[in-house]
């Protein structure tokens, strides 16, 4: 295992310290793995989080116009309820807190327990569960779809609504509208290595790729032969198209997310094809975001997220945000 | 007999077993999940054993509560709230007892199973730790002699290995669909080991299975 | 070679197309590998460039407050003079053009030839050569130091001066002040593979790292054993410190640049130590930038750049910019 | 004799050789540079050969100009402007000639060397292509018989291989310092191959060296 780290045990602690050192608008709640805005808002607060290893998620989205707090678990491990509770307590201004959870058993269980504890303290807590990954057909498995990179759109748009002073119920409804309208799918060229395990999360031959990959190094839905970037984009897009209910003339936002080790050049090569496909279906691409938004350590690969916009979602997506990883 | 003292031994021994089995459990989780189950369990029960040693309980229920809280604050993931629930349910079932008789023991296991299902909403056969806790509970309904607790170890071991052929319907492995078949469920294996250590601390004489060889 | 690409021959073309598709404020000069702002400014123009494979450099810095044009060569190969000339012609508004060149023979030769051609056409052209890499001691080799990630500070600060309407001579002088005050050094955990060659650019054992790495996959100055992130940061920092002429109380900006495959978590782990070192020397860290700014395809590793700020440089660094890869 | 026709043959053959040697030159450049010299040269001379075939020149100077412009517009890197300069200098030296005699041939090489040094500012011994062009030029000052052009092939080959032990002082390899010793300079090898093809097209009978075996 070749990584830039000190000790496996201090990985998350070290990265959070380095993050706070870099970004003066972030504050770490002492004794926790929680990052919050240095200046507390007087509005509905958004808390998200999950395992570490997804950087810039989730701490990178804490800041004006997006999240108020981000809770970091161990690498790829949902954070514990006490940490989530600490985040909720720190960011609540009395206007209530919306939890943005990705649909994984671990995240759900821990966030729900924290929500119960916070409610018991009289804090208004609501939650939404992001399940944008169309690789997993929600109807076959009762767990439903996973949450992956499309979550960043939820942070951005619900964050803008909260920043604009909307009440909790409205912010939640907007978050749910984003969730209903965002569809994603990813693939991997190479696995990643969780520091604590020291082993690659799976093995792939030189001419194989994983399709339908999650964001925790877990294998995807199946393997396919390596082929041209455009053909890979075609495969992911067809899956998304089949689920997304898009129609000619729809306005969309696109997120091309690198999983950690994919050069930006390759993301742009993928975007070239994606844009051609969107244009061919007569979709109106309002904005395209290319970069690393929700990663799996040093996994090579990428995901595509397509968000169908209405006028309000578009306005909120374009609204100002100023966080370490998202400025608009 | 499960007493305040043998319970502490159980936790200390289980923590040690998990440290030894950490890589095996991680590899199992790598196959069909995200590779952290060994790390999660080892971290959690190390914390639990330390907290129990630092603040010894005066009854089994109290000790269970300490363990449950330690797990809740240190594990995370899916297994954290689930194993924490197990020990919280034990804590309620065995509250105030300095020794747990066969009937109460069975009641505790039943309560734990009920707690797991309420939290995780998994059914038997979904390829989760429920696949171990459920048959263990059934065995206990039939065999109520403390001296035959040995039977639940066999049940748990067999059930854990039987998860291998199943297709996961809950938890992270569910996203693999049919690819999840052919690999044992890591949480079921860690549960089987839990029963080995729980029964050994209670009545002794349990033979530890060679899990790296059996499960991988 | 496992890469997300179509054909090796169309790598640069495809990525530029994908880039323009993603960013509507970019325009590609037809028939060239040149990206310019969609809206031409009425001011001194900045042109930079170099080989491809450094994304988001250089096209990602084209936009208001930074570059006016970026010229992309083949992967890791300086662009040809005709391409550079096309960029100069396209961006010149009559106020003159500043070329920001990194100190490599190939870049210098091609940019100089283009400058000669442009001057012959009556365009005012000036150039600056960035040589921030302290790994190579300029006095031993007559080629001088290489230009690496510190170049991004030159784009940002000289770009702000140009945007503010400063004349060419002033913009050039400011760029030169940045160059004199920025010092960088990098290291690699793993090599990268140039698509056209298909082979890793060097071999490293599992317990070895390259120190003093450039940005073209070339080996560094020497190899060292892999060790804790903090110790690696110490090594790079000591080299920078020895060259940078920094003194207690100085205000600095810091750029922690991932080379392509290094997770952001690891960059933050490095930043934790770097901040401790800077604080120990009583340096005042005005701003820290962590991310991928000047990459080497999918090389794993990072570089540190430290820029000593005066009041004017600080003000220009903080000035607004809106480009695909830099927003402030 | 170097004529408009044999010059075209030279370019076509050199382009083919470079395509064959692309990997070898890339590997050489990987050792001490950025691994693109083979790709650069193959791309450049493919373009040059194509442009020369598309628009055949009426004199050697004109052909050289076509090649120089093709290289300038297609190579980039350090080698692009340098090899372009070589052919631009040839173009001036051999302007209007349909055949180049021994004296003019030597003058052209001398002009090319002078152009390379003006552009690249490298000295002999800096481990660049100058280490080949300089001794070739010296050999030509002594041996002016066209029939003994063979001598410059030997000079070039020997000089290119002799770059191996040197420490680079110019170009990208210079940043490696002492680590650059032990590897041949890629631009010197591509120059040696150029002389093989130039002389073979001019007087024939040149034996192509097994460069992958010799230089790697
Ligand atoms: N809904 C559920 N009910 C019961 N057990 C579950 C459920 N989901 C997951 N598990 C158990 O948790 C184990 C995984 O734990 P762990 O790897 O520590 O957490 P995570 O999946 O969050 O990484 C699985 O092997 C399975 O036995
Ligand atoms: N200053 C110089 N003078 C003469 N030749 C040079 C000089 N710098 C580099 N070269 C030659 O250029 C070759 C490298 O060319 P190439 O790899 O195509 O370009 P780059 O170094 O830009 O990648 C070197 O092997 C060397 O022979
Ligand atoms: Mg996990
Ligand atoms: Mg797991
Ligand atoms: Mg090059
Ligand atoms: Mg080269």
C-alpha cells in the first residue's frame, strides 16, 4: 500500500486537521470529526456526511449556500450517532436541521439514531435519503438504490433554499425534488485501497472494467471489457436514460465526477461524448460540472449524474455558494 | 453460567478474537462490501473491552449497557448500530442480574434478535447477521439447559457458513445482486465468533473454528 | 495501459472538445488546439500553455481575471509556434500580449519562435519564464530551474493586474515579481503513462518515492524510501525554505497541488504538516489552496508551492477570477 | 549525390525508420526525459514526408523548406524547433540547387549546426543532439569526397552512443543531474539515424545499425 499518510489510525484526524488549516471558514467541533461553518447561520441548517475517503465530500461543501455541518466517519464507514448528534446540536439555530443521507444501511441507521436523540432534545430534525444510483434497480432489492455523486446537487440546491431563508419543510421538499430528478451511474478502471485494510478492494484484469460501481470501493454490478471512452459513456448513459424519465427539450445539469485517480483530461474526453448524446436527445444542458466531487480514495473511474431542472431548481443551482469545493 | 465476571471475560476474549480475525473479516467484506467489517468490529470491541475494564459493572445488564454505548460511539457503519442494539437489548433483559439463568439468557437473545430486526428490517435469508441470530434464537427455544448452550455454537457456525450461497437482499452486499453469492456474509461470521466466545466464557470448552480457512 | 480514452491520436482533440462543451465561457479557435475566452477583453492579454496532460492547466485558467488564451500541445509536448501564434493573434486587443512560459527548452523554443512571428506582425509581445522548482538548483545546470505548479500563481496575479487595466510593462513586472517570490517542489509515489507511449514513465519499488519530480512524468532528482507523509513534507519544505529567502513574519500563500491520482484526503494530510512547519517559522499564511492545479496525468504525488506576498500581490491574488478551475 | 529526388527518398525513408524506432526513442526519452521523443519525431516526419509527397519540390532547398515548415507545425517540444531549424538552414544553404555537391553539402551541415547552437545554446558535451552534429561537421571539414560520406555515419553513430556516459547539461534530461548518465540521449540517436538515411539516400550502401539493441 503506497499512500501519503502518517498512521492508518490517524488518517481521518490528520485530514480533518489539514482541511481546517487550509480553510479558515471551517471549524472543527473539538473532540469530534465534525466540520461546521466558522460563522453559524440563522436559518435552517443542513448536515450531511458519511465515511471519509470521499473528499472533497463532505467537509468541502460546508460553507455559505451549501452545508452547515459535515460529519466524517472512518474511511468508508458511516459516522457514529454521537458525532452526528454533535453536528446537529452545533448547527441548529432553532429553525431546524435537514439531514442529507446517502442510501446505505450504515448511514441510515446511524443518522436515524442521531435524529431520534436530537428530536428527544427538542431539535426539529428532518431527513432526506439520496438514492440516485441507477446501476442498482431499486425494485429488485428492498434496500433501494444507493446514493452517490448526485448528492452534491442536493447539497447545492437545498443549501441555496436554506440560505434564502426557506423554512425546514420547504427546504426538505426541494431536496426531495432534487432527489427525484437526479440519476447517476459510475464505473471503475481500477480499485482503491482502504488504508486500514491495505489491500485493493477488488482485482480487475488489464482489459476489464467494473460497471455500476459505488463510492466505497465495493465491486459494481458487473464486469465488462475495457473499451473506448465513448462506448463506456454510452453504456452509463443508456442506464441513466432508461431510469431518468427525461424528455426532449428538458433542461438538465450534468456532473462528471472523477473517482479519485482519473485525470481531468479523461473526464473531459468522457464529457465530449456525453454532450453529444444529450444533444442528440435534444436535452438542453444548462451547466456541466467536471471534476472530483465525490471520490473513492484513489479509485480510477468516473460517474455521470444528470439532474433534470425546473425553473426553481435552476435558480437555486445558480445561486451563490462559497465553500472549499464549490464556488458559484 | 453468565455472570458479571464471565461476561467481562467474554468481551475481553471476543475483542482479542476480533483483533486476530480483523484481516479475515475485512477480506470477507472486500468480496461483497467495502472491506471494513474487521476494522470496525476490532475497533468497537477494543473500545468496549477497555471501557468495561476501566469501569467494571456490578451486574450483567450494566456491563451490557457499557458495551452497547461503547459500540455506538466507536463503530459506525451498519454493524455499529446493529451490534450496539444487541447489547442494549441484553442490558434491558439482564438488568440488575449478577448471573443470568437459562430462561433469561434465551429471553436476552430473543430481545436482541427482535432489536436487530426492528433496526435493520432484514428477513431471514437476506444474507445478514440475522441469518445467524434467528436460528440461534430458535435453537434456544428448544434447548434451555445452560449446559447444552454448546448447541447454539454449532447452530451459529453452520448458519454463518450457510450464508455463502445466498444472494444478499440487505446491506451493502445487496447492491452486488447475484455476484454476492459464493461469499460468506462478514457480519454473520463475526456473529458466529461472538457466540463461540459468549458460550465459552459461560460454560467453557468451546472449540474455536479456524475461520480464515472455513470462511474465505 | 488502462485509460479512459478513444484513440491515442485524438486524445488532445477529444479533451479540448469536452472542455469547451463543459464551459460555455471558453471558445476553441477552429482548427487549432487553442482555447480563448468567448468574450475578448479590451486589455493586456495573457497567453500560457504547454503540453497537454496537466489539466486543468492550461485551459482551465482561461477566464476573467486570469488567462486570455491557452495553447495545448500533445501530451507533455510543448505546442508548436503556429498554434501559439494563433493564440496571440486571437487575444491581442492592441494592448499587447504577455506569454507565461514554464522553463523547459521545448516551451521556450516554441514560444520564442511564436513571439518572433507575432512581433514581426506588429503585435507587442512580452514573455516571462516561470522557474519555481527548487528541486533543481539553477546554478549547477545552465538550463536553470523548471517551471511547475507555482505557475498558477503567475496566471492568477498577473491576470488580475491585466484585468485591472494595467499596461503590458506593469503586468510583466508583476508576473516577474511573482516568479521571483514563488518556490515549489514535488514528489511522486507512482509514475504516469503517456498515452502515446503506453508505458509507465519510470519504475518505482513499493517502498520507494521519487523526490524533486517535474510535471511531465520524468524522474525526479533522486529516490528515497517511502515514509510518513509528514516526513515527506519536511523534506520538500526544507528544500523550499533553503531557496525561498523567507523570514519570520512574512505573509505567504500556499498551493498544495495533487499530481493527478492523489486523493484530496492525502493532500490535506500533507497540508496539516505543512501548516505546522509554516507556523513554527512564524510565517503568516494568508491563503491555502488544496487540489489539482497542475497535474501529470494520473501520477500519484504532490507538490508544494509557497509564494511570498507583498500588499499588492496579496490584493491581486484575492481579486475576483472566474475560470473553470479557479474562482475567487 | 543529394538531389531533389534522393532528398525526397531520404525523408520518406527517415519517416519510416522513425515509425519503426518510435518505441525505442520513447523508451530512451523515458529514461531521462518525458518519453515522447519517438512520438514527436514519428509524427513530425510523417507530416513532412506527406507534405513533400503532396507538393513535390523543384529543388533541394525548396524541399528542405517544406520539411522545415512541416516539422515546425507538427512536432513541438524541444526537438520540433531544433529539427525545423536544421531544415530551414539546409533550405538556405541549398536554395535553388537540384543537386548538392560535396562542398555545399558540408556548408549545409555547418549551417545547420550553427542554427542548432543559436537556437538551443547547447555546447558539445551537454548530452544533446549537438554531440552528434558537431563531430559530423568536423568530419566533413576533413573528408570532402561525396563517396566518403560513409565516414559521417560512423562518426554520428559513435558520437550518439558516446552520449551514454555523459551528464546532461541542457534539455529536460539536465534536471536529472548525475542520474542522466548511463542512458543515451534520444535526440542524438534520432540524429544518428538521420545521417544513416541521409547518406544512404545520397550514396547508398549504408548499413542500418540495430538501434534498439545498441542504444537501450
Ligand atoms: N439491514 C441489516 N440487518 C442486519 N444486518 C445487517 C444489515 N445490513 C448489514 N448488516 C450486517 O452488517 C455487516 C456489514 O457491516 P460493516 O461492514 O461493519 O458495515 P458497512 O456495511 O456499513 O460497511 C453485513 O455483513 C451484515 O451482516
Ligand atoms: N538546448 C538544446 N540543444 C540541442 N538539442 C537539445 C536541446 N535541448 C534538448 N535537445 C534535444 O532534444 C531531445 C529531446 O527532444 P523531445 O523529447 O522531442 O523534446 P522534449 O524534451 O521537449 O520532450 C534531447 O534528446 C536532445 O537531444
Ligand atoms: Mg463501511
Ligand atoms: Mg463494510
Ligand atoms: Mg516533451
Ligand atoms: Mg521528450
